[in-house]
C-alpha cells in the first residue's frame, strides 16, 4: 500500500515523515519522492492523525488520484533537475513517462488541466531556477551549466533565461555580486 504526500523532495521532509510514522507506531517499507510505502493498511483513525501531524509541518496527505499524479510528476522533475548530477541522456518526456509508467500525453494533459501550465513550461521554470542556483554558487561557468542541464548551447540557455527572468545570466550574476558587496559595506 502506498500513501502519497505533498512535499518537496528533501532529506528534511523524509525525516519528518519517518519521525511521524515512528511516533504513530506505523511500520513502513520506504519513504521516498512524495510517497510512503507500507506493508499494511492504516486504520482510518491513524491515517487521519498522520494527515493532521503532517499539516503541522506544512506537508499534506493526498487522496485524489489527479493530485497524487501531479505531485509525482513534480517530484520526478524536481529530482531530475535539482538533485541529479548526471547530464540528461534522454528527453524529458520519455524520462517522466518511464519513471511514472504512464503515457506522456496522458500525463501532460492532466498536468496542464490541473496546473494551468504545460509540463514543458514547468521544466523550463525549474531549469532556470537551477541555473540561478548554479550561477550564485559561482563554481561553474555558463558553458558548464548549459551542459549540466542539457541545453544545446550557451545561447539557448541565455535566451531561455532572459525570456523567463528578463535578465541575461551574466547580468543576474552581476546584480547578485553587487548586492553582496553592498551588504558587506554596511
């Protein structure tokens, strides 16, 4: 049996979920990408208490199938863009479809219907957020960042970055450095 929980993929969230399950005396097989896998069914009372405790940490127990699927899509994308060190070798639609075992067209239609944006747009927004992070860490240059995130070229990354943020990656980085410099001079 699997329970689905709405949360960002993070070690902290996984630890919170494990802690709550332990406090409730519930055994589980796995806590991963927005779900908990258990060998046995939770009683309705225990499930309600689990949901109540999750809410105190800003986490949510999901019940309807569309919400569960949307969260699974978002978690796969987040994991793929923010937590993978591997350069993408297959296109995102194939990867998502493979991970979730659903036809991509079906996933795309549900995601667009519920979220109001396409999966592709969601991926682009997350890739740009990841580019911002990598620019701020200042460990990789634009060429390395574009390769790491699977862009065809630095120009493609720069164009997409400017389209989403209104700034070039170089100007974004410069603004950040100026802010840090101004804070240090206070």
